C-alpha cells in the first residue's frame, strides 16, 4: 500500500474534505445536526480535542480522503465515540481505504475497549463498511434534527 499518508488531523485539513465530501456523509451530518460538511468537520475535531481524544487525516495521493477521530463517552474512557467523514477520493481508492480503515478499527480497539456512533439508515455504503469492520448494528431509531432513522454501530475489542 503506497501513495497515502495518515497524520494528526488539523483544522487546515477541513476545506479539502468539506468541498469534496461524499454525498452520503453530507446527508448524514445534515440529518444529525443540520450541519454543513465544514461545520461538521470542525465540530468533530474540536469536540475530540476538547474531550482529550485523537483525530487523524488520511491523504491519498495528496488529496484529503477522510478525517476521523475518537473521544471518550465518559470520563471512564471505557467507550469511545468514533466518527469518520469521507471524501470523493475514497471512491477512486476503495480497496486502499477498506484495508486502511479495517486496520485502524483494530488499532483503535487496542486503546478503546468499545467504540460506537450512529449511522444514517439511508447510508447503505456506511452501514456495510461498519459491519465489514466488525460493528454490530442496532435496529433503526429516529435520531437527529431531521428525526431520520439511524442505526447504532458498536465495535467491541477483546477486552470490551
């Protein structure tokens, strides 16, 4: 696997992804909190930083492909709220993204015994990705400012 770089996320990475966010990701952040892609990315980065979590940027051939992070649900650090927002460049490098993201979930589960978040039930590609990386999906429930159906995704490590 070559042609990619993973580095700590910075707010300077936001414009590169916000302008090229995948439509499913953009619809999900709009349904969750009424956010634009840029607002969602900034809010996610800032919340992660404030809570003492970690966040990362994936660049593929120089383009921002994804930003993700995790921060504790509570002060106990038992469960991490994990988030991932992706750009159109992922569509051109599906296999690379799949391999890297699966390895990243394994890495995160080494630190966080349990990871979770909500996925828009309309976003089939994200739901399939979550299951492929080991998540268990809950039944659809109404969630977010648009009261859309979302499914809770939970990843559990060996100690969780």
